[in-house]
C-alpha cells in the first residue's frame, strides 16, 4: 500500500500549459495596474520639466517652493527665487510639480 501511495504522488501532474497561461495573465494584469500608470506619470513629469519657462511656479524635490527666474540650458539648471532677492540653482530634474493654488 505504501508503494502505491508513493507512485501516485510521483506521477507528473498535468496542467503545465494552464500554469503558463496563469503566469502570463498575472504579468499582464500587473503591467496594466502597476507599471503602465507609473510610466504615464513619469511621462507627465518629464513633459512638465521640458515646458518650464521663466516665471513658472515650481516645487523642488526637497519641498522648496519658488518661481523660476532663469534657465541655464547648457547645465540643465534652473535659477529659482524662493524669497525676495534669494535665488538658488537647482537641477531641472529635481523639480516635480507646480504648487497647488493656495486659498486665502
């Protein structure tokens, strides 16, 4: 009886193709719900960075709010005024968004 039990367990299980289909389906679902939205968001951020002009309000990766006063294309740097007569140079890639409109 023990020999028969061992032989029954050792038989190859069918369904190799169904496992493959399931794995492909899981990957497609992950791509649709996880990777694709992230790619779209990255594309929007890059389009925003490319459209920055002098006078645009921005928020840096460090959370600094300011207004773009100059753009140095050769170095890919923005000069951002964060207070009256206080200007900082930031890399264009560290700018993520325009600040939301503040309500008084």
